[in-house]
C-alpha cells in the first residue's frame, strides 16, 4: 500500500497538470450537464449535455494511456471520479443551504425555479451512482483496450496508430458507458425499453467518436510533446 501511494504521488508529479486538470474538469462537467437533455428533433435519438465534455474525458485518457500506460491512466481516471463525487457532495450541500439562486427571480415562480435549480445541482443519488459505475467500468475498458491495440500494432509511434487506438477504444468504451448508465438508471427508474437503451448507447457512442476524430490530432500533438519532454528529462538525468 505504501509503495502504491508512493508511485501515485510520483505519477502526479510527472503528468502535466494541464492533462490532469482537463480530465477532472471534464468528468465533473460531464456529470453535471448530464442533467440536461438535448432536443435532437428525432424521437429515437436520446442525448444529454454531457456529450459536450465526454470527448474531452476520453481523449485525456487516451493521451495518458499512450504516454504513461493503462494503469496510470486508470489511476488518474478513478481519481477524477473521486473528485467528481466530492464535487457532487459540495453541490448537494449547497442545494440544502437556504437562499435564492439569481435566476429564480421571476415574479410568481421564485420558489419553483429555486427548487428546480437546487435539485439540478444537488443531484439524485441513483443518477450519481449509475454514472459513477458506468464511468469506472468504461474508463478501465478504454485504457486497457487502447493499450492492448497498441501492443498489437507493429508501428505505434505515428498518428495513424494513435488514432486507431483512440477511435476503437473510445467507441467501445463510450458505448459501454452509455449502455451501463441506461440500464442502471434509464431502464430501472424511467422505464426505458431495452431497444431505447441500446439505441441511445449506440448513437451517443457514434457522436462521441466523431468528436474524438475531430480532436485526435490535438491529442496526438500533446502526446508527442509529453513523450519528447520525458525523453529529454531522461537524457538530462542520465548525463547527471
């Protein structure tokens, strides 16, 4: 246990703070915006606002896996999940503190709007639990699948291999994330059918994959920059 904590502290000192910050921020934002549904105009296409952040979460994990391996990426992913649970607790406490939200000052509707905002930020236990389980499972799947694909490739240093690893792992992990959440929350508490759960998981994974495709060149450049800095640091330490 002591060795594991020492390795984790070393990991936090090694990984660029920007990547860790993006991961934590995106996980918190993803779960908060999941409270808002997106009107797509199509009956069978169910999406929520969390998609605006989810691509950032999985791209961050792909970068971490590419540069530090699946164990390190999974450790930081679970840390981000822990930070999200802490933020959910703070939001819950804030929702129970007496007072009025600025947006609730609408004559005749103050109490209703204020209660709705409190419930939005306070969260619902089964949504928080479902999203936490879904993210933990999908993060582990994404990280180890990304790494496994990389081990199978003969050349793993170019953009093509980075993209292939990211696209396959992101699509399957996002599908798993969406499906687990839909089965645990949407089906049990909102009465969704299995077809609706599957359709939502599939369409959400496709759209999130498209976001990954758009931003993967940025992820590749960040990965190359991190690896180059690590190589330079190793050379300096070796000379010393």
